[in-house]
């Protein structure tokens, strides 16, 4: 069974019942700018440090943050970095709201390329 929720605005996670796994988080119809993504990455980085994430994982977030701060970020580079960061964030279950902001920003950035 599959549920689809269309939400106009920022969302973090939707749980459909006790014990359910969150399969997808993101934003639909939300406008996320690079400044918001950088602030969210700061939150993700702090949460990962607090959980004792490995230095390599922290470096990925720092690299993603650095790329996001550029006037013309490289979408391919961000796409690669985001996959590594996503794995760590999901494995450690940290900062879901902040991660949703980053994911929405990347989705919007990816749409600009089309």
C-alpha cells in the first residue's frame, strides 16, 4: 500500500502510524534559497558532531556546505555529496527538518537545470 501526501509548504517527516518508517521527506511548492540550505547544513553538522559521526562524514557535510555557499554551485558535485550526506543523516537519524530543507533546496536547484 502506498500513500501520497501533497503538501504546499515545508515538511519534515510524515509518519502514518506507530512504528512506520519514513520513506520520503521533502518540500513541495516551497522556495528554499542557498542561505536557508547553508543554515540547515550548519544544523545537520552540529547534530552529526553531537552524535559522534566519523570525520569523513563531517567532511562531506562541510564540502556540501562550501559548495552551497558559492554563487554558482556545481549541481553535479552537490548531487554526489548529497548522497553521502543523506546516508549518514538517515543512518544516525539526526536533524530531519534540516535535512528536508537541504533536500528541497537541491531539488529546486536540480529543476533549474531542466
